[in-house]
C-alpha cells in the first residue's frame, strides 16, 4: 500500500469544496430533479430538517439527521409508476421522503485531520460521503506525516454509529474556543473526489496503475443485468445499489451475455425524467437503450407534458411553464442509431450517451480510472479480452478503492470462468 495514503489527511481534499447546502426530505420530487441535475456527483444527500429550537447542533445530531442518498434512477423508477398526466403531476409534488430508501450508514462525519487511509477504509465498507467540518483550526494542508498534526499527536474521536472507533482527530476540533458560526459549516466529500486525488498521484502508487484490473482482483462479478427483450420496467422491482446500474444484455448461443447498453443513474443524470419514466414503463430494455424511432409507430408514442422554459426541454433546469411534446429517445438524452437499431451489425456504431462504458479484463487500473473520471461515470463494464462485448463483470468506485489499498503481495491473476457471473433481473411470468 502506498504511503501517500498515510501522509495525507481528509482535509487535504476539502480545499476549494463548497459549503454543504442541505436538501431536506420534505422537498418535492420536482425539486430533487433540479438538485440532482445541479449536483456534481449526480446524486444528493437527503436530510431531516433541524429543529428550529437547536441554534447550534453537535456532530452526533448532524449524523442522526442524515437520511440517505437519492439518485436519478430512484426518481425515474418512481415516476415510471405513474400512468397518466394527473398521476405524473401528483408524483412530481410528492415529498422525497416517500421515494428515498433510508440508509444512514452511507454518510460518515469525520474530522479534517482523519488520515486518508482511514477514510478509504470507511468507503470500502460502504460509506459514500464524508461530511467534514469547516473548522477554523484547519489550515488546509496536512503535515507530511499525519500521525503528527500541527506538531501534536492526534487523539482518537468517538464517532457515532461507527465501526471505526480509532479515527484520528484534531485536538482542537469542536472545542469551546472554536467560533460557533464556523464550526457549524460543513463540506461533503464523495468517492469521486477521492479518485480524483488518487489519479493525481499515480506515480506514488507504482506499479499499481499499470497492473491489469484482473490481476488486482478489481472485477466485480456480482452485477445486475436484464435481457434485452424483457420489459425495461423490470429493473424497478429491486433497484441496484452500488453501482446503481443494470446491464442490458443479449444471450449468445454459448450461454454468454453480450452487453448492448445499460440502465443506470449516471446515464439518466441529466435526462428528461418524464420521458425516461414513460420509456421505462412502456418499452423493452432494448428499445430503451437503443432508441425507439424505428421500433414503434408514431401512434404508439405519447405526448408528454414537459418544461418549455428549459433550454433543452429538460425538467432538470426547472421552471413552471410546460407544453406538449412527442416522445423520442432523444428526449431521454440518448442518441439512437440512424440505422435500424435491431440490426446487430450496426450496434458497434457510435450511439452517443446510450453506449455503455466498457473495458477489457486486461485493461490497466490507470486506464479504467481515467475512463470513469473523464466520463463522470460510477462504473465501467468489463468484457472478455477476446470476443464481441461478452460481459464478465463491472468495476465500480468500491472496487477501485479496494485495489489501490491492496498490498502488492495480494495481486492474484484471475482466471475465473464467466459462467455464473451476474444477477439476472427477474421478469414477470
């Protein structure tokens, strides 16, 4: 494991991060759509409102008020249950608390002086956000060795609901001498923030960056997929958690699965949510990811009530004025193949945002990491080195974090068979 994770602390990654603005569970779904579209991570933490009697809250109360994290796939899946324009209007005005599945363990409050290696361990255990106080004692840069902070030994801090009770903390954090208005401010670090830090110090991680993801054991075989002929709505029966994505596949004669697209939170991040919800509830998985212009007649597609004030007819940008508009796969934010999407020979052509992000099992860790960050993706699908897009697994945030903290002696080249990989989304009989 590279010593770079011992020499840096969480506060090093918070420089330039904006102050946290809470999104409350009493807000509507329509407000959540705008907030997700504006979020740099493509998802938003949701909080309970602070009591008006509590002028200043402590760290334990702040942690307890956190509810969970909401993403675009959660919203589209909820809207897909609406069958009429009246139902859609009602759904848009529904409080977020009725949509979000609570999970308080996805966020952890940590001190700015927490070692980066400890933060990585938390994220490997399922934490997706780190809430960091903007303490006036934090100078913005760590000492070269973070066991010593500001010339003093770090002391442990008891973190509520934490399995890591020996986290280092700044001695002065939360002290009575701290300014309360500063102490009450926080910023939020995501796993993407950590990966962007890691890609900036790849040299210190050698030989990890040039090692294949197979050799590092970073390929996750426990992924979700759906057959292309199945109704797209089947993905809503049990939404995937991490990554929030379902591969759309075709079965080959030799019982393998060829990936042709995906239904995921990062693909739907800045889409037209109403159009995507209608498509999810009415189309097959193949039609959803490949485009429907050549697959359905004009009479079978609806007229959607959409925001007319948005620059791209996109509900993400807000506004109250709406007009009718015919459904098209372009409304979702995808760009379909101008040729017949059912023609297998044309599937290798460029399909814009609907094309899944893939790599090979021999791809290096650095290449996969660069793919994820450049495309603002939460995952990359892994295919066989030989063959035509035969799916064998997925690499997500947690897999990357586990790989970069693994001792070199633990590198094992995986020769696992592709049989049994993945979890098929069950379709209704």
